[in-house]
C-alpha cells in the first residue's frame, strides 16, 4: 500500500498514535471549508435585521468559529496543537434558498495542515447560529460542511470541484 493511502494515526500493530511531525519543515498551509444553515424566511430576516434577542448572530457565530479553530486539538483526539496565523469566517445570506453560507479560511506556517481546524470552525459557527436562533426556529438544518480546498504540505493542493 502506498504511504499516501495509509491511515497515519495507527502504528504497525494497529495501535493509535499521534503522527510525529517533528522532522517536517515549516511550510505555509491553508484550508478552506464551507457549510450551510437552512432556516425559515422569518428567521433569516431576524438575523439580517439584527433583531435576534441574544444579539448579533453573525458576530457571535464568527467569534465562536474562531475560538473553535483554536481549540480543535482539544476536541479532535489526533490533531496537533497549532499556532494559527489567520482565521477568517464569512457569512453570506441567500434569501432565495433561506440559508446562511459559512466560509472559513485558516492559515498557518507549520508542520501539519489545518483542514480539521477549518471544518471545526465552520461547524461551530453553524451550531452557534442554531443556538442563537433556536427559540424562534427549531427546524433549522445544518448541512454540507465540506472541505473546499487546502494548500501546502507534502500532499500538495486539493480543490473540490
């Protein structure tokens, strides 16, 4: 089996391990993830007009996503603790589809990638939107949390079609 096709979090005996990145060089790495929160039109209007009683949904969700990115290694067992250099989260309203689209970009100069941090940040952002709006819309749907692209490291570039 090629090295790139192996699960790296297990040793030869099948025991769990954290990947040793100590010999890897520092390189620029970036990952981008996306996700959606679908909701009723009335809920979207409350968010857009900043009328949700808990506060500015987008700003609280953005802070939650940034915090989650920084804490990824505390909730995903095999992730390395990283010193992130950039976390950007954009939130866009699509009134035609009654959804908020979350796009997260993470950057680092490090020895391992930031795909998990981008996915965790996107998820936490979506969950925070849900939490802040659940009093008026319990039927919201969090959907399509996906890695869009990543750059850097030995495995090179990945871009979802």
